[in-house]
């Protein structure tokens, strides 16, 4: 398998934590395992931390810290050189900025309606589409 560069929207990471048997968990594990690589920016890490810490999600603080530390230890960090104003939700532009900078193959999101289906060389897909394309044997 060829190495893949992936960017994960915050909703994928949160779903992976909340639903251990879900496709988002499989996508996160895949992204953290060679030959794939998860790419993040400092802004993405900040958003992951902020959202995982929301009381209404009821994610225990030690669990949120554990997930963040795992991501930080395995992800590649990039610092986007340009700001974008492309997505329907302005807060989502950080994911396209990261994908643009690292030349990501896929941006995986649970909110396809917020993004264009492609951004330059990056395909924007949900977890099911991603796994169907990359690892169909992992999709029920």
C-alpha cells in the first residue's frame, strides 16, 4: 500500500472516542498507523483539545488527554502558509489549509456539506467512503 496523507476533521476524532465500534474509530486508527500519516496544524490540535474537553460530550479528561497525546505523538505537524476562506463554516477552513500545505490525499469529515468534494489534490470524504476506497475489508 502506498503511503497516504490524511487530515481528520474534529468530528471524526470525537466520534472515534465516543463510538469505539464506529467507522470513525477505524479511520483514526488507520490514520495513525504506517504507511498512512495523519497531518495536523497547531490550530487543529487546539480545536481537537477544545472540543474533546466540552462537558456535554462527557469525555473524561484523562481520556481526552490520552487521545490528544496519542495524536501529538504520531501526527505530522505542518504550519499552513496561507489562510483560506472556502468552507461554509469558517471554522472548518483550518482543515483545508492543512490539507493544502501537506498535499493530503484525503480529508475525512462527518460534515461533507461544509466542504467542497475536492480541494486541489485532496478528496473530501466521510469515514465510510474513505474505508470503502482504501480498505473495503474493514467496512461492514
